């Protein structure tokens, strides 16, 4: 089976699953373009983000699921979190080095919701200003060299 056909079938299945049985707090907003989705995440009731919601953009490369999607939070409502930069970039290993084709869009969204739910303080990463100045607002986060050293948040 050609890779593009496999890519499309996998994405169609994941999209249908996410639309039919979305995890609590997650909703597909726009997926007219199969290679770029907008998903809304709602803060968990018992977290510091209760009542808040944000939009994620997921862009899928041609070799998905062998390569991770590009995932960013969209302005203007980017959550304040120690692993989320003000340009929407997310420091989470499964989006980069820790990606495996066994992961799905649903599991990525759940991981982000879990990351947000376990946070105890709304704050930006300590190097936010420097990072955003260096890479800009529209850069691909997959081109950054991430260091994963904090598994508490």
C-alpha cells in the first residue's frame, strides 16, 4: 500500500474516532483539511485551568504516523504553563524524540490535558522570552532542539 494512502486511512480513522468518541474535555473544531486539524481542549474541573479552553493546531506530515504531528497551541489563548511557550510551542517529549507510531491524536490530546491538569502554578517557562525571540511566532517547533529534563509537570 502506498505511504500516502496509509497516511490518509490512518488519519481518517483517527479523526472519525476523535469525533465519535472524544475524550472528556476534547473536541474537534475543524478538520476540513485532513492534514491540519483544530482541536479544542477544556481545562479539567479539578485543576487550576478549570473553566478555561484553548485551541490546538495539529499538522500531519506525509510520513505520519512514522513521524509525529506538529502540535501547537493557537493564540490568543495559550495556557500559561511551565512547558508551554507564549508562541504556542509545547515542550513535551512525545511530540518529538519520544514519538512512536503507536500514539494517536487522541493520546496526544490526553497527554496535553494530563500535563495541564497536573500543573500547580500558571507560569511560562523560565526561558520563554529568549526562546520566542530566537524562533519567532510562526516557526515549526519540531525544528527546535528540545531538552526534556522535568517530568513533574
